[in-house]
């Protein structure tokens, strides 16, 4: 049973990685010389790939997404900590250690 799951996951992995290869030839799973990684700058034949598409306002868009989610996460954690303290599930001890 475990070997069947292993073979199925390997076949799924090989099928998906074969479609990611930047090659002008046919994309077959059983093709000799199947590469598991993509080249960043050149193709397998040595040709230089075009420049990647630059996203305009990439850093601004990142901040527009990150800051609201950080704020919402802060509110959720603060409210959950207040709920725990209200039900006395986790309340730190108020021991005064005067030496």
C-alpha cells in the first residue's frame, strides 16, 4: 500500500515538473534527460531568456496587503488574550518576589 502511494506521488511529481521545464522540445515524462529544476538565466540549449515582467508598484502593493493583515492579526490576538484572561484559562501569577 505504501509503495503504491509512493509510486503515485512520484508519477504526479514527475508529470508536474516536466511541464515546468523550459524546453522547446516535446515534454514527456519518460524523456531521457528530464531536468527537475528550471534554469534562471538560460535555456537548456544556451539561449538567454527574456527579462521577467516587472510588477509596477510592487513594494507599495506589498505594504497595502501586509499592513492591514498585521493589524487584523494584532486585533485577533489581543481579543483572544483578553478572552483567556476573562475565563482564567491562562492568567500569570502576581507573585511579588521581594528579596
